[in-house]
C-alpha cells in the first residue's frame, strides 16, 4: 500500500527558507538601520529574523570584523517592532563588552529602550524589566542574579562570545539554558574550538533537545557516526561567512573601536590617581609654577592614568592580570582570530605591557614574535613571522615597529592603547595594510571607557582633520599636545 504523506506547510516554509536565502524576508527594521547594513548583513539579519519568527534559534558565526553585533541589533529591532506582548530581550556577554553593546545600541538602534544590569547598575526586582526592550548583562552577573532572571520570560536571548558556554557543565552555560525565551541565538566566530562537544553545548542552549546526547563511553566509529549526524543536523542553524566570501562588499581596511569597561580594582586605582593628579596641578598653579613645569607634571600624571587603563600592573605592584580589562578583551580577540586562521599584530607604546601580554601568550602556549626598542635585529624577527604561518601573534612596540616593516603575513591589527597622534597609529596599521596584502585588514582599537583614553580618541579625531592637510613629513608637528589639551584630559 502506497500513501503520500503531506508535510505541513509551516515546516515546508521553514525548511525552504533555511536552504534558500532568496526565500528569506526583510525584517521589520527602521530604514535608517537598513541603510547602514551591507548586503551580506541584510541576509544575516533576515536569516536571524526567520528563525526568531518561527521560535527557533541559531548561531551567527561570521568571521571577526564582519559585524555580528549590528546584525543582532537588526534582529532585536525587528523583535521590538512586532512583539505585541511587550517582552524584553536579553543580551549576555563578557563583562568587558557590556559598554560596547551599550554604545552600539545607541548608534544603530536608538529606539530600543536599553538597560545595563551589571556592577552598581542593577535592576532592583522583576518590575525592572517592565517597559524595557533590551537588558544587557554579563555571564557572571547572570549566574549571580539567577533568581531575578529565571522567572522572567524573554522574547529573545542572545549569547555573545560562545566560548563562555562551550563547556555545558559551567554555571554560565547552565544559567543560560535555564532562561525562558521564545528564541535563542549565539554570536561567535568559533562555533567549534576544541571538539564537537563545543557545538553540542551551544545547541543545548539555542535548541534544547535538538541534538541527542552521545551515550557515555561512545568511541571510535560509533562516536564518529554521532559526530557526523550532529554536524548535518546543526548545519542549517549555523550561518558563517568569511571575509573572502564577502570580499567585494568590504573595504580594504575595516577599522573598529572596542570599548572596555575597567575592572573594579582597576577603576579604583584610576580614580585615585586622577584625583592625585588634579590636586598636584592645582597646587603647582597656586605656587606660580611656569607653563613648562605644569606641562611636565600634567604629562607625568596622564602617563600614569594611561598605564592604568592599559594594565594596572604597570603602575602598582600587587595588582593581578584579572584586573586588566584590556588583557581580558585581548584574550577573547586572539582566541577568535587564531581559531579563524587569522594572524595578528598587537601594538602598544608600553614595552612592559607587551611583556605582560607575552606572559599570557606563554601560559596559553601560543607562539609569537616580538619587537621592542631593544630588539637587535628587527628584520630577522619580521622575516620569521612572515615565513612561518604557525606563529599567529606578533607583539610590537609602537615606536619600534611603526615604520619600515612589511608584515603582510598578518590581516588583523590590535592597538592595545591609543596614541596622541593618529598618524602614528595609521603607520603601524599600514605594516599589514600595504602592497602585497591580498586580504581585508581588520584594525581594532581598544579604548577604556570613561577614561583619559576616550578623551585622547576625541583629541585624535580633532587632529585627523589637520593631518589630512599635511605631508607625512610634517605629521610629527601635530603630535605636540597643548597645555589646554592636557588639562582637559585630567578634568
């Protein structure tokens, strides 16, 4: 007896849209946001929206630098537009990325009513979710405040940086799985880092029960069968585009600023040093000190503040690696970049900071090249990096490596700390972005939010207009920062 079983139309639609991008529909987002999206980002936003509209989940696994955050914000904007129940959405990310999410929301989705739940800024109770479109918190805070989050239903939950939930036994992974949400998504450039167990842990969050558990003790061919089956099942719910794939839509150089919120002890030290600096300048002014003396004192005090932003261990003994927000952010950047097959130049003006980064790389057993002012043969170290693809990271002193080097073996540049003169940073980036480079270069600038570094960034933007009108030989003249600029940075 032959019979034909008709698949329900709803499931036909879901299946077709997952396989054929042409079947995806534009999400209901503001025109202003839509105009900011590149073509592949529109596809990504539509893909996320399709899954969300069908109460499904997914993994947006685009390579670093392709704009996973803006695609996620397009989804969140669409959710707000059509969610008639008034449910909030939730973003869970590393603590160091909360400020970046807040700023990206303000830039790309200003209509969203966003609240930060972290540190001293916490919702006091369940009513805090009322009349909110989006709550942003960290993994640690989610675990700590589980009693507040678990009873709340969310329209959508987005987990950023999946390495925090790749081990399903961690508290963060368990807390995410316990959340009540209509749809769940993960943003990561590395969905599989160590083994397929990473992917299984992610899917236990986004689509609970979809991937059956591998029986305990399963090995060899039986284990391989489960791996292949799970890969095939997971594939429709993972969207990954490489820079190579979308290259025609990309500029030759992508420049991004990543804002880092200072760690608690780091912030206390920063505020202490800032108050000491302001008092020292005031006392000198009252004593009738010359402008040159005031300038020297201001530069010294600002140096301490900038070092504290970079890594507080540069200023005070007894501080720990965990007290450096930037070091934590750099770890996550390097993890995603290296897993994605990218090679990274890390620039800092502080040699001691580079040495602390080198310690971290040794602990992670990541090989690296290194240049500072005391390196006897810089070209030999550059050749070693360019010729050996197994070296993923090159640590470079800004002054020692800003000019004269060709490092097209790298396609990612990280500026660990900002410099007064944007031309100096541009020259450093151009070590990778120059003739012979065949890939799009991503340049990331780490900025400690609410600090002198943000003010340096504003100063850079003001000087950039001047620099565009000058020859390279004259650029050094604009690096002289006025006393008024220095005083403004300490205020």
